[in-house]
C-alpha cells in the first residue's frame, strides 16, 4: 500500500513508484494523498497488505513514522508487515528510522525501479503492496 502522509498533495513520486511496482507484477493499493496515520494503519489491516510504503513531507518523517509503527503494533499487524519510507528524508534520520524498524528507506530522487527491485529482493510476498 502506498500512501502520502500529511498535507502534501504532491503525489508524482508516489504514482511513479506505484507504476514501477505494478510493472514488476505486484498488486498495488494506492491510497493517495492527505492521509493521517490512523487511516493508514486501518487500511493496511483492511487490505491485508504485505508492505506499507509511506511518502512523507519535509521535516515530518520521524514523528509520523513512529506514530504509524505504534498504531500498527496496537492493531497487531506490525509483525506481518514491512514498512518503507520515501520522500523528504534527511540523511541524519536514516539511522533513526532503521532503529524504529523501518526496513526500506528511499530519499527523494531514488529511481522507482530501484524501489521495486528492493521489494523483490527482500523476498517479500509481493502479491499485495
């Protein structure tokens, strides 16, 4: 599932990644823009996805991602889910995101094909993204 958190209405990168994943043979649930953490957690459970990929706006990744991971844990779906984050990620936040449990980190400018290759190489059940 791909979702853009917060007030960022720019989904150009999210759509490019969705197309790359689809072209790699994955079923993609594109949630769109302007989502809040609770909506993403609920949709991940409802859609029974294997990967949640968040696209974040500048300055917000750590707090939003931490809240999402907490919500996924509370819904008892975190252990079966891979979380990736893309977008405006400061270089200094990469290690913090990894410590939180984010498996994939893709700063602005990462080619969509590289993200699709990561999902495939991670050995994930790529039927539902």
